[in-house]
């Protein structure tokens, strides 16, 4: 299958999707249904035409066009590849495209693209200046854009500006190393300002370290990738953001957006327009340094406040207008029209199914086909005309800039030239759609229409400017939005001059008159509220109301005072006959050492049972023995002391006893039986006797107690009631006095406000509005709603609160400052019984109560008596403790003597046992062992003789 090629300036991917859609439509059932419907309509229209004309050629014509459309234009399919001139490396393939779409599009676009390439080849310009490769005025815009290159690092930009202020300006004005003219006309300002810098002057880096000019040059050259050319990406991105063509296409991916292509095209553009051989790195460094110098010099002039500050403003304004003009022309001409061309060509291809259906109708076939071909041809005239216009503008720009060195002196001129060329090219590009259609239909008439259009545009602009110049009507920065005026009639004469009015932050206005006076108008700064807070009126009303309330509280307190005075006397009379209060104090302390009677009985029973089990006797006999020993007090010694009082008691008892029993016995006999008995016994009878005696002593002992208890009661119930009544009476009088004083003061303040209203009368409406905004979350409704009674009540409440918080403190301070001159004509507060009379009554009543207590023989020294008894008990306890300590020493001494005697007895007993063993060692002079052996031998022999072996 043959392959046709379609060329497009941009949007190759979009064209591929469009053709895929058309091919899919004709290969679907929807396409077949549409063809069937078109065939039916075509048959009906052909038959009607033949019936109307009776001309056989109409049938032949219908058949020919039907076969051409159905069999050739739609039925034949071809493969198409799309070549996007903005992306030559990408080829988009589409299969089964109808011949009626592929053949004319391929033929016409190949002619159009070929003609544009031929023009570019004939003109022989670099790629940056060739329309078929880079678009409209790409090289010019690239060169113009490079004139705006600045330092991409903020810190280097700051340091370079400081370097210009401190080093460059100093070299010009102090050292005269070079003049301002040398700097402005230098083609290499970088080499000029960085040669032989000052070793004394300097600047500070970001860390506040001082660097001399020599050190600053080294740091700037080392740290700045803009000057060294290490990083081109920031400048490439700046170009991509503002330009069109191969670096920034609307449809499809971009190509050539790389640093290498950018630097190559930048160098080619500069070499063509300015006739130099600088590399892209040198161009960027030169433009960056020149923009840095301009910024530094302009800021230095503006900081010094001289007339050069106006130059700064004018320069910035000029550059802003230049950029705006250039952006407008580039957007309309260089960007919008090429994109519009691609969109219109794609729309023409996308409408092929609809057009081919209409072409089936024989009466419309030729018109539809011819118009379709004319449309494609018309669109293909655009690239050719763009190429011609691009060459013309580049040639004109080269002539304007040929040999012009880019210096600080010519920088603005170069930028203005680029701006003028861009504006002119954009303006002329608007005529290309008219001229292209004229080349298809008839060039003369269409060119005339295009000339009229452009002429009207020029005439309109020039007419407006000349009219403003003649009439003297100039308008700057005027903006009107949404203004509607109507039904106004004002024929009054008004004349105002010489005034300067400015609005303040508060909303008030300040007017400076021609005579130098300042007039303030606070109408715009004051709120108009439903409630009006007039200073004198609202203050006087509030003070009068408070005076009435204070007087009412004084009357209430006076009634309470009178009632309390009568009640206190009645209670004083009742005290003589009714007394019910009591006062009692008891203090006590108890300390005891020993056991109670129950513990002593248990100890006696335990000793009795143990002795009965040991001796094998009855508990009664054991009890009698222990009681007997306790009564007789065998080897024992002891002491006992006891002392006590009512609240304090103590007892100490000690007893030491020892008893030893020892026995030894032997028997001798002449018999066959030989017996030896050894018995040593030491029992616990003495210990049991001691335990029994201790229990008996506990049971028999009695405690010596010393105590004191005394209760005296003094009735004072009525006295306390009388005291409380008198206290309430005194408080009521104090409240009455305070309230009357406050009421008198409020009345005087109200009179002061009325008499000094000229000084106090102020409008507090705005202060009240601010107060409500702070205090209430529903401030807007409170300050604006005049129909709601609830809101009105809340507003009145806030107004009173505002007067209390904000207004009255000021009036009170003013009043107290002039209090000495106030209230001279007002009556004094009525006199009432004073505080001294109440105190005297209290003292008199207290004496009467004390007399009643004495008559009732109520003791008043109860605490002293109890304290004395407490001291006596402590003294007795201390004496008993000393006695116990003395007895303890005697007990310990007796115990030691008994232990010594016991040991001696034990030793004597042991010695007696040993002697007895010795005396019993032999029987008839024969050793026991020998005697035993002899007995065994005799038993064996049956002999009854003992003594012979």
C-alpha cells in the first residue's frame, strides 16, 4: 500500500489522533450507515433532477460523481505518515486513511512545506533565523531575551550590587581609574570593573565578614556559575518561559530544548545581528554584568536622593512598556497565528466525513470538493507568507543593529529596536490570513482589503493620540468598573480650588486649604447608630439613677439598724432569767507499766498445771505448794513499787529466785544382782514458783491513783445571741452611712455634669461601636437592627455597661479634682446615733452580765485548777519512777548474789558425786569390771563362789 506524507508546522501527535479517528469511522458500521444514507439521498436527488430536466447527462454526471466519491475518495485506503516540522525526529504513522483525505492533504502540504523550505534555503540564514526550523523571529527574540539575563543567585546579586556601590563608584569618583563614559561605552565591562580593584574598600558577605574589593572579585568569580558559564539552565528556562518555536510548542513534545542547542542558537543570533564572534558564555556573562551594573548604579543614585532617581523611574517605566508591547505582538503574531494554522488544518481534516457525505449528492459534489481543496491550499499559503515575513524582519533588524556594539550606553536602544521589530512583525502578520486567501481566490481584491484593515488600525491609533494632544486631555491610570449613573440633574455652579484632601486610616479626611489651615472631617470615621451616646446627657442620667438606688439601699439599712437596736435590748432583759450556755474543760494523762488482773491469773494457773505434771501430783496440791513457797519466799528477793493518780499511774515489779536440788545414792549387797544407780536432777520448781508469785502479786496489787476532775459551767447562750444582734446592728448602721454618703456624692456629680456640660458633652457613638465589636459576637445586628425589641434591650444593656466602664471613670476623676467646690448649697445627711453610743451600751450590758455570773457562784478559774492538778500528777509520777529505778539496782544486786551462790552449790554437788563414785568404785577390793567378768565366768561354770578366779 502506498504511503503518503503530510507535513505540519506543529502538532504532529494531534494530527495523528485526528486521522486515526477518521480512518476508524469509515471502517465502522457507523460509517457504512452514513454512506448508505448519503447514497439514498443522492439517488432521490438524481432521480428528481432527471425527471425535472429529462437530460441523460444528469444521470451520467450523478453516476460519475457517485463512483468517484464512493469508490475512489472513500473506498480506496492509503497509509499516511505525518512529519512535524517542529519535531523532525518523530514520524507519526496512520493506516487506512481514505484517499480523498490523504491525497489532497499530502499533495498540498508537501507543496507548502517545500516552498517554505525553498525560501529558507534561498535566503540561507542560520537555523535560529529560519522560519521552517525555529518559527517567526526566533533568533531576534532569543537575542532580545538575553538582554534581560541577570544573576540567578540572590546572594551573588546582592554582593555584585554592593561591589558596584563600594568599588566601581569609588574607582570612578575617588581614584579616577576610569570614567563613567569609559564604563558606558565599554564592550567588555566585566574586564574593566574587575581589573585592579581597590585593596582598601570592600563589602560584607552574608555572614557579615568584611571582604576587600580584591577578595570580593575572587569570591564572585568562584561562586557565581553565571559568570563562569558552568550552569546555563536558569537562562535556558527563562527563554523557554517567554518564547515559542522549537523550544516551546503548543502541540506535541518539544525538541531542541537542551543547553547545547540553546548556546548554539544564541551565538548565531548575536553574530548575525551584531556582527561579532562572541561565544554564548561570553554573551551571557556580558549581559549579566551589564544588568548588574545598571541595577547597582540606579539603586546607588536613588539611595543618594539626587535627580538620577528620576532616571531610574523613567528607565523602569520604559522597560515595562517595551516588554508589554513586545509580549502583545509576539502573542498575537508569532504564537497565535501559527497555532491557529495548525488547528484550522486539523479541523479541515476532521470534517472530511461530513464533507464527503455532502459530496455524494451530485448537485453538490463539485462545489464541496473544490471548496475542500481550496481550504487546504489556503492554509498552506500561511507558512510561505510567514517565511517571507520572517526573512524581511530579520533582514531589517540586521540592518538596524549591524555593527552596533552592546554596551551600557546602547543597551536601551538595542532593546527598543528588538521591541519595534517584534511589534511590526506582529502587526504585519495579522494581514497574512487575508493575503493567503487572496492568493487562492484573487490577490488584488484581498490585498486591498488587508491594506484597508491595517490602515484603519493605524488611523484609529493616530487619531486618538492627536485628539488627546490637541484637546489637552490626558488620562493615566484611570480605571472604571461597574459604574451606573442615571436620573441625575444638577445645574448648580460649583467652584473649588487650592485644597488638598486626603483620607486617613480611620476614615476621616484631612484637608489642607490654600491658606495653610488643616480641616478635619470625621463624618466618614463616625458610626450612625440606633442609639446616640451624648456625653453629658447619658452621664447625668446614669449618675441620677445611681443616686436613687444608693438612697434606697440607705433606707433599707436604716430600717435594719432600728430593728436590731430594739431586739438587742429585749435579749439583754431575758439574759437575767435564762441561762443555758456551758463551758467545760478536762485534761488528762495516763501511763502504766505491768499487766492487768486477767494476765496475772492466767500466769498462776499455767505455773500450777506445769508443777502438777512435773511432780505427778494434783493441781490442788501443786497450787498449795506454790502458794506456800510464795508466802514463805524461799531463795528469792524482790521489790515492788506502784504509784498512780487519777490520770497518771505506773507500776514496776521485779523478782529473782533460784532453787537447786541434788541427790546421790549407792547400795551394796551380796547377791547375784549388781546394780548401780546415778541420779542428778535440777527441776524448774523455782521458776514456776516465781511465775506463780508474779501472777499472785498482779492480782493482789492495787494501784495508787491520783486524779482531779472538776467541771464548772457558765451559761452564755443569750450572751452570744445578744453579741450577734449588736454586730448586725452596727453593720446596718455602717451600710446606711455608706449608702447615704454615696447617694450624696452621685447627686453632686450629676449636678457637676449638668453645670459643666459644655466641657463634657462629647459624641461617644464610635467608641461605643468599637466597644460592642469587642464585647459581643452579634455586633453587626446590635449596631444596625432597629426593628427587634430583643436587640434593642441588649443594645441598651451594652450602652449602660459602656457608660460604667468608659465614661463614668473620667467624670469621677474630674469630679474628685473639683470636689472642694461642690455641694455647697445641698442639705446634709440627717444625723443618726453614732458608733460611740453602741459601744457604751455594749460595755454597760457586759457589766450587768458579769454581775449575774458572780451571783450564781460560777467559777472562772477552771483552766488554772486543772493545770495545777496536771502538774501535781506529773510530779508524783516522777517520784514513783525514781523509786522504781532505786529498787531495780537492789534487785540486780540480789540476782547476782543468788547466781553466785547457785554456782557454788552446783560445784559442791558435782564434787560430792565424784567422791561417791570413787567410794563405790570397788567391792571387796575388786574393780567393777573385774567383778562383772567374774560373774560371767561363774555363770558359765555354774559356780556359786565369788571372789576366786
